[in-house]
């Protein structure tokens, strides 16, 4: 139904070709939760206008569909170790007259946590970080460097499938992620996981709970406060999140064997008693071999929501001073 409007937008913004990918073509699109994934190829070879065209087109398509749009430029598929088009980066550099370094927020927070924790030893250590937010971000750090992978997709911890047996309560539906996966980490350990999966189930088990009086999106944000106050239902919900992260760390222990397992994001911005309870639960649900348990540490990502910005600064410093 949107095809004529899409054609008009492509003509307006000088787009040679537009491709759908992801859940929209994989048969897993959920009209209530899924975003739209688009790959765009611009006609204009002048780098300068691309920055304006990219954001203008993205905003108009989001209004058209009434949902978030992930917009990738075609050049992003051509540069190793990158999820951002080299032409897009060049356009930003052209406008700012400065070199541009980019990281996703999860990788940046993981890099900062690693450097803050290890200090001078950072280049000789490894770590993995799970950052709980609207989704589940994170990163893998080896010898002080972000592990990016062949296509720049390493560290996408939220989309690691984890065992659900023993994690879900009897009769609890298998959680679904906004990406279309079922039973991945983000479907449990994220704000969207709370809103779409965990909280609706647990409210059905506690019909008198005060959160019934709120809209589900507001209740999903408010449930942490109940957890901080020791509410039974909230603690059951957050225990499932901690178990999910622990199971992902158990998987990670068998392929990266890090020195430190970090937990960050909104769940650690809570009262200290709740925050420490959550980290202890993650540790208890992470099953390590004896040799690993003797040397591994569990820690919180330092400096809360500033970690991502400071991690980007660390990455920029490393780019201009590799030994820093």
C-alpha cells in the first residue's frame, strides 16, 4: 500500500535503488513490534549532500510506515569490519573537517568499562560486557581492542540464542525479540523484553498487582522501582533477566574465556542493594569451569550512562595514538 509513496520519496531524494531486508522479507515481521530494515543506494556522487539526504529520507519513511526504520547505505556492505558506509563517514568528515571514528553504543561502553577496570593492563586483558537497555547491547574486548568480526557484527550479544528450559515459568510463552528471533537474550534481558514478554506474563500471575493500573510501556519502566523495594513479582522478573545474562556468559566462557564479565545499563542504575543482588544472580547463573572460576571476575560497568560516550573518546584516542 505504501509503494507509490515510496517511489515518490526515492525520486525526491535521488535514490537509485531501495531494498527491503530483515524481518520484512523473512516472514517474521510483527506489525506490533518490528521495525523496517532498508538498504538504500543514492544516485548523487557528491559526498556533501548525502548526510542531509540520509536523515531526511529516514525521517520521511518512518512517518510513512509509522514505525522505526533502520536505514543502511549500500556502501556499508563493501567495507570490511564496518556497519557504516565509508561514503557516509566521508560525508561527515567533509562537513566537520575532522577525522570521524565510530562505534556502536554497546561496543563503546564495553571498551570504556574494560579500560576503566584494567587501567595500564587494558592492552593485555580481555572482557565481555552485557549492556541492558531498550535492547541488549554489549561488546567483546580482546587485548584491549573491540572484536568486530568479518562483517562488523561481533559482540551482538542480544541475539545470542540461550536455553529457555528452567528459565521460563510453567506455561510462560517463549519470548520473542523485535528482530524476529525467539528465545534470544534481548527477548528477556531488555526493556523491550520486559514490556513485550516478561511483564505481561507476570502480571497475569499477580492479578492484584498495582502495575495493572498503568499502560504496559509505563509499567515496564516502573517495575525496576518495585524490584528495588523487594516486590515479589518484580524480583521474579529480574531473576529471569539475570539468569538469561548468566546463560549467555556461560556460552561466551567457552569461546572467549574473558578475564572479566561486565554488566551495565539501566539495571545497574538502581539502588545499591538491588544492583548488587542482580550482579550476584548473574554470577550465580554463569557456570564456569573450576579453572575459569578461579581467575574470572564479575563487575559493573563504571559511570552509568556516560560509559558509551567515554568509550567513544577512548576509541578516538586509540585511533590517533594507538599505544594510548
